[in-house]
């Protein structure tokens, strides 16, 4: 029997996994009583999160809920995020590594930045920003690749009380301009370029094109990533552009007193990834957000100062903000950031990094795990991954098949997996197992965190019984929550609250947060997020989660990945269409179609059997790697394609469209 056959037979039937004893015996949280304790002691339970921080001025009240849904947390308290993430660690950890930066190509570029060095560079850059005119509450935009200056810039902004607004570097000039205009942002930090699969790519041209469309003057700081290594695309700095290294040199050794910020002062603004439509400008504050990311990093990711933690996200997404930069650094640990692609120079790049640095926690996304699976178990097998203690996933539902692959081939069956459900809007984790306390159920994120009141409700807002399915809601506020959509309180209410709240009431009990995801719940309170509300297929009145059907499709031997959508149907309302990527050695298409139909019938029922199976080499994905089902649905329905601006691979959509229409 091959290794993979073993996995099938041993793990395929298993649907509950106990946390490994080796993990539990050292976990940060091991007391199962925490759930009850937090429930009874809500909202004061969140003092536990605030206690992880070092406040200048202690807060008066944990929660001010007098004006829902505009909740305020830790009111009257003051702090500074750069002090929390840097200065306060200096007495103990000045010479310990804060950031392990792994560059591409694997030349001499790698950099280990100690807390002492981080402190120095953050101060120098903070001084430089001030000199450029950045004042407290001025929004500074970043459009940066994964270079060390990126987290340094975040912390420098935090130090002087200037909220940042990060636009993912892969986003276009017009996306950048749109966000800078929306936030009246007069400052931009960017880079000349970056390395991707060995090539030195131009980046500055794109940022400049964006700046040209900004309605006001912009001062730009340019990080020189390519210069010393050769091809810098001939960029010469222009008027209103400043070289990052020159700015640091001019401020060598300068220190800047961290600005005392009110707990409710804005720390940053971030636009959501745009999977469902137009991105929303989510506002996060200093106290609640930092407390939330620190607490969840400790309780869920089990971060300890002596760890070497690695999250493979990009800082341009909320995951990078919360779980590469703020959470880990608030706890004084070593956080790893990687500039390049997971498959360059070879498909074992992540495993090589984990082996080299003795990484203890690895946090990634289902889209990446599906790629690892496709590439094969021989790549992780080349490396010693025994330093790993915990694995995490975020971004999309993860099916049991890739979950088990991750568990076995990366975690060696000795690491718990935290499947963390959360959103840009929630600031940090909301639904996941506490890894030292709860059993894991592949495919289900787990119960809501202690103190988080998640409920699955029906269309009328009534809680569904255990075993039921419906809409995910959060019934009580939490410290890491977004405070509003930037300069748009009305849309904030409309987008997240109106659905299930009595919007005329000022009783917080009448306000319910609606994340727009569908979910089901089992008799132990484990929640399976089945996808966005519009990712539900309604066949003859039966509401089927696309994720569940996808899970069945993927379980068929030879299927690598699948996306399921509901296509309009005169008779049934909707029918299931499955878009499927096959593994390299899969059977012929007719056999595969039969296998897929059989798997769906067996696992869900004939009602869910796909009316159409389309084989495709790729699926349309956002730049954050999520499947854009909306576009597939438009193809299935023969509609005009909507907004594709946040898509990573637009050409794929045309190919699939041609394939479907040609039939
Ligand atoms: P937009 O809101 O602009 O359409 P987006 O929702 O993709 O974009 P994010 O905030 O990055 O932007 O993603 C949050 C969403 O990702 C969640 O609402 C959920 O649909 C999905 N998600 C995240 N983690 C998980 C998880 N562990 N399990 C299931 N779904 C998840
Ligand atoms: Mg969203």
C-alpha cells in the first residue's frame, strides 16, 4: 500500500480528532471551564485580553454599549500599538528576533530583525514620516510587496498615531487610486519592485499610475528592493518621491515618543478582499483590535515568546495585519514573513523554510493546502517538519480531504489544526477550536470562541436547533469588531446589522451582527461555515451549501478541486453545476462524471446531483486565493460577467465561458 492509500483507509472514516497529548501538555489554554466562565462573566471576561497589553492610562469601562451598533471597548484607556509591539519587549528581548524575513531569490537577502533593530528602524521611519508632514490621524496608504519595510511602516505609522490603509500590492493602479481618494490619503509608501519566481518585477510604475489618478497631492516613499541586486527597471525618483533608505539615514538614531492613543482611536483602515463585490472600508481601533489579536494569537495560535511562528499570508490582507504583525509582535514572539511564491524554486519552499527556521506554528489558507496536495506529499517528505506544534487555516471552508492531508503530511498527526473562521470585519478569530481544549472535526471550524456569542438562525432570526442550518450571526459585540465603514455609518448598519436587528432600538439586545455567511451547527455546538449566503443552492426548495456538495465532489478519487454553484432552472428554481479540476492521473471524463455523481448522491442525496459537470484546468480566484463562485454562476446562467477587477486570473473565466457556451 502506498502512503496515500494508508491515509485513505486510516483517516478517511475518522471524523473526530483529539488534540495530541504532546500539544495539550504545553498549551496556553487547557481549562475547558473557560467557556462557561466567559459566558457568565461577559463582557468583563475581555479584561483577559486587555491584560495582555500595557496601557498608559487604564480603561474605565470594558464595554460602552449605550449607542448600538457603535460599541466602544476599553473606554478611557490609552495605549500605543508600536509601544505594545516593540518597546515594551526591549528589556527582555532586545536581542531576540522579532521578524524573520525570508526573501526571494535565496541569495544573501534573508534578514533576521531583532526587537532592538526593529525599535531603531521603526523610530527612524516614524521620525521621517513626521518630517514629510504626516500628522496624527492622517491616513497613510501602503502598496507594498512583502519586504521588511512593510511591517516597519505599519508600526511607524502606529507610533505617530497615523492610521494606515494597506492596499494589496497585487491590486491595480485604479484600485489604489480609488482607495486613496476614498480615504483622502496624502501619503503613499511603495517599492520599486520585488522578486517573484526569480524575476525582478516592476512595481513602482503601477503605484505611480495610481497616484496620477489621485485627486490631491501625494508624497510617496519608495523602498529600494531591487536596486542593489541589479535590475531596478531604471526608476529614478521624481518630485514628491523619497527614498526610504535616505530617509532612515537622515534620521539615524532618532527616537520618537509613541503618541498616546485613545483605545477607540483608529489604528487602521482596510478594504475587504472583494470576493462578493465592491470592497468595504473597514475601520479598526487601537485598544479593542490589539487586545483581540493578542488574545487570539495566544489562545488559538498558542503563541509564546520563544516560538518561531510563520503565517504565509500577505500583509496586504487582514490575516497579515492581525497574524503576521500585530498579534505575534504584541506577544513578543518571532514572526516569519516570506517574500516569494510557495513553489519557487521548488514546490517544497514552505517546508524548507519551516525546516531551516524550526518553525513552531504554520498558518495558511485552504487554497494553498489544495495546491500542496496537488503537488504531492514528496515535497514535505524531503524536510524535517518536527519543529511544528500547531497548524492553522483561514479564508475559506476547508473540506475534510485537504484537512486530513494537511494533518498527516505537514503535521505528522501530532499537530492540532485550528480552522479559524473570521473576517476583515471581525479583526481576528471568532469560531475555531481552542487547540488545547477541544476535539477537532475536519470540515467544521468548531465552536465559537469563549465569550463569542455565535448563533445560527433561520430567515426570521430564530435560533435553529442543533443539527440545523441557516445564517450565521453574532449576537453580542466583541472587542476586535469593526467600528464602522470608513465615513459611512449608514452602509455599516445596512451591510452588517439591518438584516436581523431592530434598527430603531437602542437596546443592545436588539442588535445582531450578520456576517453574510451560511452555516450549520451540530449537537456539540460545532459550526460548519458552508460559505457566503449567496453560495447556497436552492434546489426545489432545499437549501444546499455549496461547500458540502463540493466536499462530496472532491472526495471522488481523481478530483483535485471543485466549485459548485446554483444555476437558474425553470422547474427546480436552481440546479447544481459543478466546475471540477482533475488530478493529473485521473480517469477519463465520462468515468469521472459518473464517480462525481455517485459521490454526491451517496453523501448528500440525489437532490444535490450536479445537472452539469464542467472540467476545467483552473477556477476563477480572487487575489487572496478564494474561489469566485459568483462568476461561475454568471457563466452558468448565461449572464453578462460582473466586476472582475479583484480577480487573479481573468483569462480563466473567458476559457470556462467558451467551454460552457460551446457545449
Ligand atoms: P468581501 O467581503 O469584500 O466580499 P471577503 O469576504 O472574501 O470579501 P475577507 O474578510 O477576507 O473578505 O474574508 C472573510 C470571509 O472568508 C468570511 O466571511 C467567510 O466567508 C470566509 N472564511 C474565512 N475563514 C473561513 C473559515 N475558516 N471557514 C469558512 N469560511 C471562512
Ligand atoms: Mg466578506
